[in-house]
C-alpha cells in the first residue's frame, strides 16, 4: 500500500493506493462519517482487488472547508481525482458512499475515453446534482435501503431507467445494515455480489 496526497485548495487529502494487477482503477469516495475502512467500502476494495484492479481510497474532513465553498471544493476533488486517474488506468470505476455520491455526480465522466462505471451507495438524492446525475446515468449501479431516511421508496422508483441498475435492500438503513447482525450480513453479501458482477462488466 502506497500513501499519497491529493492537493486541493483548502486541504491536502490523504490517499491510499492498493495495488492489484493494473486491470483497472477503482476510486473510493467515502461518506462524511463513513471512512474507507468501514464494511461497504472495505468490501468494494476487496472486490476490485480480487479482479486485479488497483484501488485508490481517500479520506477527507469537510469541516476544514468554509461552508460557502464546500460545493466548489467537492467539484474540485471530483475533477482532480478523475483527471489523475484517467491518465493512468485502462478502465475506471468510481464508488461513492453518501456524501461521496455528491462527488460522483460532479465527476466529468462524459469526458473519459476509457471504459467506466459509477457505484452509488445510499445516494443523497435530495441534492439536485445527485438526482440529475442519476437520471442521466449510463453505466451505473445504485444501492439503498428501505430504512434509509435520506431516500423514500417513491423517490427510488422515480430514478428507474435502463442506464442504472438499482438494488433496494428491504429493512436496511443508511449503512445498509439492520439491528440483526445476520440480516446485515445478508445485505452485505448481496452488495458484494452485485458490485463484483458490475466491475466484471466494465470493459
């Protein structure tokens, strides 16, 4: 594992590069209180590495960015990381959890000349940019749970279209977990299977 930094206007973001066989590059955009070591992002990394992908994981603290500048800063991080990755990878996957989906929405994937896909984990659909990006998605996979207070079943159904595969986990919360640990493991297993298959189809 190699440690690096992404230099941005308000903060230098710590990065960790986990090397596979260079088959592709998966970038992990974590949630505000959901770092890359937490289950959904940890198993995203495991799924990618098992298929020979490299994985770039970042951590950030939004509190260091002035409130009025946070939207601009999220866009800067999304564009800078995407540009860096596009020069180094034969194919690309972006995985965002919660706040990380705001970065997925701002990443200019339409400029890419390599195969790509985006994985939206509990997307913040109340954000206009996220909702619009999901509506225009052409290579996407999205996960949400019925107990996630950030999205309703109705809003989830409204997002349905052929460019977005949606996985709705009944009983799961914003972390795609339940109080019952066995139920949580079932959700995690479904998540890992869907994610692994999605990565295999990026070509």
